[in-house]
């Protein structure tokens, strides 16, 4: 990241830009940095100025406790100002929940696109989220970062054998380093249910996208977002999973942001 901006609380947020045109800010999800979503900038940069950033507490960005979702909204406000005063937002996974909250908070956002925000669509999903919150808080409070990562991977549906394999991989140390930010994404997700009251207050166009090969509840969550936002639209990308291919999602985003 070759640029820095200061959020309202003084926290330094690292970012980089590519391309030229109306600004689009990419918002990453849990256990990820700006580098995770950077490949998505490539198919957008020929039409837009794409901003990729490290969310606070990860990558090259700093952190200032105590955490609050409002601080991350302020981070986006600072990035929007640095990008020219207005931007479209694209949030991936739980980053989509942050992008939607930023729009609901009244930031100068032109449009919002989200890919598979993992909102629960029933009370069973909300109960699972509550249990995860309790166990995650306990693990992080006790400094058990590896256990916190395991909890998240299980929530994401990773098989136990794969989790244990990940523990033995070179990437595990980096995952433990970023583990405290799991609490941030968890806070962004609220109680886990679709935040219908907040979504109903969004006044800009919203595109909610899901992968055709993803579980049905992901489709239901995306559809619920689109149906709750007054200017919402819903799209399925055939053959895609939660690990969406940038070359498939990119053209859909470009078409939406060009409107």
C-alpha cells in the first residue's frame, strides 16, 4: 500500500489506487486484507479509479482501541474524501455488511454492490452466530488466536480435516496475526440476521450478488438484501462459489457502477 489517510480518530489507514474515473472502493471481509480483493481491481481499473485498502487492525493499517463499527465507517469516510468526495462501494462477504452500513450512515456513496454477505435468514442461523460470538470472544480474551481462527473456519463451513491441515501450513502464522480482527467483522455482522431496518434506510442503488454454486441460504440472504433496500437488485453468477472469480464478478460490477 503506497498511500495513507487518517481516520477521524487519528488511525492511519493504508490504501492504494489504480485506474481513472469515478471512484470505487473495495471492502474486504473477515481474515483478509486489501491484497485479498486486489485482483478484483484489475477488471475495473480501465473504467474506474479503484481504491483497495487494509481495514483497521490488519495489513499496513493501524488500529486504535476500543473498536466500534462506527470507527470503520469513519475509515470509509476518510477514504471517500481522499478519493474525491464520492465513491461507489463493493463489499465482499462481511465486508458487504460494512459497505451497507456505510451507505445507511449517510456517507457520500453513489452505489453499493455486495457479494454473499453471510447474513442468517432464520433463527437457527442467528443462534449459530450467537454461539460463535460467545466462543470467539472467549478465545480472543484468553489469547487463543489459533482457536479463534478455527472457530471462524468452522463457521465458514470448512471441513475439520482441512482446518487441521491449515494449522500445519505456512499461512497459519499470518492467520493468527490477523485473528483479533475477527471480532471486528463479527461486530459488523451484528446479530447475524439481515438488518432490515438499516437496509430500508439506504437511498442509493444496491446490487446483491451470490454464486450459483453456493449454498441456498446464501442466495436467500442476497435476495433478502435486494428486496429490503428500496433500490435493490439481485443477481446470481452461475458456477461461482464464495471464492468468486474476479474475471466473472468484475464485468458485472463494472456494468452496475457505470449506470
